[in-house]
């Protein structure tokens, strides 16, 4: 169950980061709501995961999921570049996260 919490924490981190982007673009209460709820759930699920999983590994995987998710949201919805180098290094991050999972 801890891994499910950790994946949810990473997914909600992406929601929180998307909220930051929304706040930068338009300072409406809905943007702040997305930002606040995204990080609230992200930290909540991260704390649940860390009851079982080691802190260092949890943090590394949480930030990895958030990084990859943030880059993918940027590329798919906000017109950020989709060059091969970005995709290659997304693959490296995913490989590292999977490696940490297999090593635990």
C-alpha cells in the first residue's frame, strides 16, 4: 500500500505544480485552489508512504514522479519543446525510479 501512496503523492505533486503554472498565468481563486489541494494531497500521501518506506528513497521517487509528470504536462498542454533529449532524460528518470523500486 505504501507504493500506492507514493505514486499518488507524485501524481498530486504534478497537480500542485500545474496549479503554480495556473497561478502565474491567471491569479484566480480556482488556480490557488488547484495549487493548495494538489500539494496538500501530495504531502499527505507522501507522509503515509514514509510510514513504511525509507525517507531517502521515498523523496527521490516522489520528486522523480513529479519531475517527469511536470515535464509531460508542460509538453502536452503548454507547448514546451518535445525534442529527443528531453524524452531521453525522462526515460533515464523513469529507469531510476523503477530501479529504486526493484532494489527495495
